[in-house]
């Protein structure tokens, strides 16, 4: 990140961006009337639902906006150009105006859209209205605060080209003619069309910008750019711009009559007067002084630009070297710290491995001793237990012998009784057969 970007970010941190709705009974735009020439707001804007907003930046009034709650876009915003140092490009986060939807809201100033959106959106556009569309919120004057009440729906490429066109106008027209001492009054606006975004937010037909200054001489200029025509931009006189706006509009209502005109036209008229009336010493001196002033201004500007460029290069080189040294130092310290922290871990790991090896050796020795002592110990135990097992086995053996004798006796009884039973069965069968035959023969004789 460059030093200039870092300084810009640090300078933007304490910024306070807010605005307030000008209430009924207050004169014009209240404290923001200063942004109009001779504190006179434009005349002829009669759109319904107009709301006056006084916007602040870093605690001071920054611009004045006439907002249309019907179309939900600003009709115009007024600024005072104070050069590049006074530029305040919009932030990334858009701000809302709660009092546009609720006059009794406790938020009496603008608030971030990410903090408060509930109940809002009836009379103003929200960031969500731009979601899933081909449009983005584009500021009428791209150096204005990031207020959605200061933005209109614009295509991305048109939005970027409009900012470039305005910057070129300021650099090539405003600064050479009026300088940058805060005497240039700028009014940027938009003209509503019949097209709407999501049937809610009006897409303007064209955007416009008017500039006026009275020092060193009365000077004015108008710019019109049709939305959709990216490359086209039309420079017109202030009177022509006012005639092309809806209604009987007077942008700088207190301007010096007849004195405001583009520089080309003023130069042409001056040349005509010179030819007709002869040389005019004061006019020639004024033009020479103006030419010298422009030359000195450009020289000083370029010198300061060159000095600032060299300073930035030197600072970038110095801070780049410092950043490189800081990175190398932190990397070395981190690696060294990592190595130093790993030393105790490695020592503990080595000690743990030594203790584990020692206990493993003891375990192997104990296992070998037990293996050596295993056989004689078991033999001695068996010899000592033999009498016990022998004496204890005598009752069991006697019982087994008696069981065998009893079984033999029982088997003999079963054999004797079985023999008698079989003999009795054979005798009974033979007797029955004999008597049956005998009875049968007797019956035969009788017949």
C-alpha cells in the first residue's frame, strides 16, 4: 500500500457524514444557503413532494439538496468548489435520511443504510432497490458525500464517464476562469423521465451541471448529458440550460445581469469591441494579468505536482525498504524463536527415549530370568504336590472300586433274573401250544 493511500485512509477514519431535513418555517436551506450564489436558491422547481436537505461533512455544511419524494431522486444539489483539497469523494457505504419516511423519527440526521432500513423506502431509494438491476447509484457531483439522497440510477459506464466529464470541465474551464478559491458555485441536477427502476425509483432522462462565478469576472457554463449516451456531452450557456429544464427555472437567481457567459463567447465579444472601439488599456492589462496568472498557476501547480511526486517516490522507497527490513527481521525472529522453542521439546523427547530404552532393557532381563527359573520351579512344585494329590485321590479310587463291584453284582442279578424270565416265557409258550393241540383233537373225536 502506498503512503498516499495510507494517509487517505487514516484521514477518512474520523470523518462524520450526516445531513438533516430542513423543516417548515426555515429560510431556504437554512445553514446550507451558503452554497448558492448570494445565498439565493434556484427558482422555478415546482415538482410535487419536494424536500430540502442540508448535508454536512466532518461537522460542517457540505451541500444543499432538493429531493423529490415522488420520483425518489434528487432534483438538484448545490456545492462550492474549493479545489482538490476540498474534494470529498463519496464513501463506499451509502447513507439514508430517516426523516424522509418518518418525520417523527429519532434519527434526526442521516444514518448508515446497513444500520437502519426498517420502515424506510417509502419516500426515498434504498440500496436494495438497485439490487439485480443494470443501474448503480451515481452521484450528481462525484465529489459529494455518499448519500442516496444525492444519487440517481445510472449505468456503470455512464456513471464513470460522467465523473470524467465533470473533472475535465473543472480542470479546463472552471479553474482557468474562476480559480479554486471557493468562489465557484456548482449546481448539479437530474430531470425525471417516464422510466422507473423496479416501479419505484425514477431513471432520469438526463443529468446536468451548471457553474457560475463572479470573480474575477462574471462567468457561467452549463453541461447536459443524456442518460444512455456514454460518449455524448453538450456544453451550453446558462440561459440555454435554464430554458431546457422543466418550468420557468432560474438557477442563479441573483447573478449579475447580462454578465455571465462562456469564456469563448466573452472572448469573441471582447475582440469585436476591440476592433470597433480601438485598443482598451484596462482590458488588455486585465487579459495580460489573467494570462500571467494562469501561466504562474500552471507552473506552480506543475512544480508542486513534481515535488509531491518526488516526495511520494522517496517516501515509497524509504517505507518500502523499511517494510522489507521489518519483514526480514520478523521472519528471522520467528524462525529463531521456533528453533529455540523446539530445543526443550527435543531434549525432553531424547530423555523420554532414554528412559523408554532403559525400561525396555529391564523388562527383557526380567523376562530372561523368569524363563531360566521357570522349569525347576515347576518341577519342585509338582514334586511337593504329589503326596497331596496321591492321598486325596485314595477316596476317589475306593469309591470308583466300590462302584465297579456294585455294578458287577447288579449285572449278575440282572442276568439271573433275565434267565429265569426267559425260561418261564418258553415254558408258558410250550404249555399253551400243547394244551391247544390236545383240546383240538378231543373235539375232533367227538364229532
